[in-house]
């Protein structure tokens, strides 16, 4: 019969194996979602590029771009938009973005500015709420599979805050998806909108566009859509980064569980072998005592 030590080790082995099944399943799920997220990121880029082209053509035709959403104000109140996930188990994905955003909040406050915090994802919401920051608006259950409607709702809220001068600028802190192995936390200026640069050669070429209605009116309609597309692309990259980080974290957890299972199995075998050796020694010693008597 196995001793208490061996039974305890075997219970630990079963517990680690159960955990390993969960981490392996989460790894497979994240792997499947990465492919879909990559496709969505690739499909969204042509829309953003075409919007940039239209804005460049308007700038070329008018000679400059003038709109309230493009004008820079004196920074008295800054909005900080933090994009994280709603679920954990994604390695350092959330902590890297949150640390960058928190440093920006502290820097603005040290320079005498009022900071309004907007959060996307439960992790950022919980972090800043725990540290007594006032969260002006929070969006939950968005980052796993973001839709264009989510981006539109976020953009409309930020536009309203900017138009009513509750904030003079909005900064976004999110994650850039580089590859399945590399995701970088990044700063993204949201408002005022930074128009795409018009290169010298392109600006000197005669444009073939005729604008109806006026370029200014088109720009007024186009910039909110441009902001929506920008935020949508930001959400898609954050979603792909989240799944990639979770897959990497779950893969590492599964490998660690496999290694721990091997070590515990070896430990259990050694303990059982020691018990058998002790039992044999006791039997031999008892037999010798009986034969001597």
C-alpha cells in the first residue's frame, strides 16, 4: 500500500494534468482565433489607406486642411484611452499597456493638466478603478471580437467629448500587432486628428478630382468616418495581439505543466522505490531474527 507521501504526490500529478488540459485547450482556441484576427486586420487596412488617399487629395486641391477636428488647442484637459482585454491569462499583454498609460497619466498630472480616463476592456477598468482614478467612460466585452459598431460608438463618444471641449486632446494606449511572436505597446494620438502627410511630389501633381459639394464639407463628413476607421483598426490590432499573447502564455504554461508532471512522476517513483527497499529490509531483518532464534 502506498504511503501518505506517495498518495500526496499522485494527487498533485492529477491536479497538474487537469490544469494542463485546460491550458492546452486555451492554447488551441487562441491559435484558431489568431488566424481570424490576422485576416480582419489585413482586410481593414485597404479601407484606411483609401481614406488617407482621399484626405491627401482634398489637401492637394485646397492647399491646406482646416477643420475643428484638426486644430490643436492648449492642453488643459487630456483624455487617456487605454485598450486592454476583458480576460486575463495573456502574459504581459495587459500590464505593458497599463504601465505605459499610467506613466502618461502621472506625467500629465505632474504638469498640471486634468486627466480623463477612458478604458476599453475589463482589465484596464479594474486597474484604474482600484487606484482611485475617475473613469469617465468604460467599454466592456469589446476586445475579443470587435465590430465596426463598437468602433463607431467609441468614436462618437470621444467626438462629443472633444466637441464640447471637455477634453483638449485624446491619447490612446494600445498594442500594435507585429507578428504572432511580437506585440508592442504603443501610443496613438486620436484627437486632434493628425492628417496624413502630403508628399512633395504628390502635392505638385495636378489632381484629377472634382469635389461636389465643397472640399470643406466633404472633409467635415469624412473626418468622423476616418476616426471610426482608425479606432476600428486599433481594436483589431489589439484583438490579434491579445490572442497571440494568450496563445504564447498558454503554450508556456502547458510546457511547464508537462515538465512538472515528469518531475513529480520521478519523485513518486523514487518515494515508492524507497518504500519497497524499506519493506524488503524489514522482511530480511525479521527472517534473520527468526532464524537466529
